[in-house]
């Protein structure tokens, strides 16, 4: 195999999914003239994905490069439980992979000296080199690898978050105008179950049947039928299904300790490097934060100083979230899990926001953990009775609810 000499780049990114796409955009925004190479085995960047996230979790600095990616955004969202219905005045957003592909391609085209290597598979990656399947060897001052969830080192898992989503076209305008993140009024089975509804426009909605379950079995035909029944009962008149999405995300209780970076190895970003939220499976806010930090760091000291600090911070948040998974699946029977989540949504909105953003304070942790099973946690009851929840969100609690 012939090795062609390539000019040295500042950064080489291996894997063109969410993690590295955000790192590339952050570098272009913050470091004019930076030379970035991105290696992706597929034809397009981002695969076939819809990434949703709480827009408030994305820090100011990241908004400049995240905003052009956003396909839809809403100012608020809602959750529904037997004893609590709550609308949180917190923005929620969605990014489609097609848009990510378009924006990142345009950014590379505009950046002299930077280059996309599409349909190129990396077969050997070190701290400064990437060998491609076709024999070429690329070099850079820094190599960052983000090859996705499959590349995450083995973990002990407690359960799974599994879902089937149908994006449907409607015959009549959607009965909702903002997302219903959890409609947990649906019959509970197979762990904690809820319907998720995302109205993209008046005639386009994503409906997702989601389970926090002990196993990864998913009966696709049954879920499809139940989503359509739910749609009919909830006032969505479906004309046709335009897209389907299936996810089975392991929810770990422990991750194998792998040095990041390993001696002589690349910096590891994305899901592969455990830059994700182990309770929700979301990774967008963490990925955006990491991208900003990489772009902000002095390239000369990124590997020795900034990166190890970021890894330490992420691991501290990870430890607590892994503990939550252990408690959720280990300490609560499947039929009690809905109560736990209902209880969580009684917390002040800033704690809910920081939970999703993975930037929990010590007080947030205490609020989440304190209390008695099976409902768990009584601290927010104390807070609410002392007038501690001065949230801008609207809360409707049926008699007997902890906010009453
Ligand atoms: C169905 C599903 C829905 C999700 N929804 C959300 C959501 O709504 N919000 C959210 O925040 N998170 C969500 N996640 C979680 C997470 O955000 C995604 O998994 C995210 O895409 C992870 O980013 P990443 O860069 O680590 O990996 P990926 O986006 O998977 O990117 C990895 C890339 O590396 C490429 N690659 C792999 N090996 C090689 C190689 N040897 N050479 C070259 N290229 C290679 C792959 O082709 C791929 O494009 C979801 C996950 C799934 C599975």
C-alpha cells in the first residue's frame, strides 16, 4: 500500500458525527486560519439523526455555531403525570442530521487548508497520525477521535432507554404547539413508560413511545400500533408516517476506566469518550461544551492541561449520574419508577435544567437524592412549602400532589 505524504494539519477529527462536527464548528468560529481535517466513513456527516436538547443548556459561547444547525425551537415544554402537569418555560430545540451535514460541509469549504475526507475509514489512530483504509497516512498536531456509542468501552448497565418514534404528517392542525416531553399518563408497563410529542409545524409531529426498561427487547409492530392509537385518542389526525426512528440506549451504572488520552493515543471525544448523560442518553449539551473548551484552549497545552481538566470535570458529573441509574433501576420496582420521575419534575426549574445539562450543583444533588422511597425525595416538598420554588414555570398539581 502506497503512503502519500499529506500536509500537516492543526487538528484531525476521526468520525464525522455530532461530537466532532461541533468541535470543527467551534474551532472555525474561534480560531480563524485553523487547519482541520475530518475523516468520516459514511457519505454524509451526522448519519440519520434527530438530536433534541434543552437549548438553555448550550452556553452563550456555543450559540454562534449551534444556532445555524437548529431546525426547530420552542420556548417551553410540558410534562404530564397522574398527580402533576407542568409547563416549564425553558427553550427546547431540535437539530436534524441533514442540516448538520449541510452546515459543516459549507464551513469546511470556506476554511482554506481544511479538508473533509468522506467515505474514508480510519484503521489506525495515534496522538498525531491517522491511517486510512486506502493506505494514506494523515498527520496533525492533535488527533481527536469520536467514533460513536459503539466505540464506548464496556460498561455495567442497569437498564435501557428504548424508543420507537414516528414522524407523522397530519390531516388537521396539531393539537399541541410545544413539545410534550413526557406524557406519562399512558398505561405503565415494561418499566417507566411515556409518550413524547414534538410538533415541528402545524401538520408535522414526532410521536415517540419510550421506556426506561430492564431489558432491550422492543416490539416494533406493537409500539407502532400503540403510537397510532395514542395519536387518534390525543387529537392527532394522522395522514401518513414520513419517518421512523428506533433507539436502544444502554443506561450504565459503571464505565470501565480508560485513560483519556491513553499514552500515545488520540484525545477521545463524543459518546466514545463518555461525553454523554448516562441517565438520559442525551449528549448534545456536553458535546457543545467540550467543543467550546477545545476551541478556547491554547493548542500547545490542550493535551497536557485543558483536556485532563475537562475529563476530571466530566467524570465528577458522570459519577453522580451513574449512581442515579443504579438507584433508579436497583432501588425501585418497575411500577414505582413513574413516581420517582414525577417527583423529579417537582424540583425548581433551574435544578431540572442543570440535571439535563450535566452541571449539577451540590444543592441540586441533595434535592434529587433526599427523601423516602417509593416516592423518594422530600426536600422539594420542604422547599415548596417554604415558598422556595419561585420558578417562572406553571405547575398544576392535583389534590394530594406534593406541591399542594
Ligand atoms: C436513536 C438515537 C437518538 C438519539 N437522540 C438524541 C437526542 O435527541 N439528543 C441528544 O443529545 N442525544 C441523542 N442521542 C445520543 C447521542 O447524542 C448520539 O448518539 C450522538 O450522535 C453521539 O455523537 P458521537 O459523535 O459520539 O457519535 P456519532 O454521532 O454516532 O458519530 C460517530 C461517527 O463516526 C463515524 N465512524 C465510526 N468509525 C469510523 C472509522 N473507523 N472511520 C471513520 N469514521 C468512523 C461514524 O460513521 C459516525 O458518523 C441519540 C442516540 C441514538 C442512538
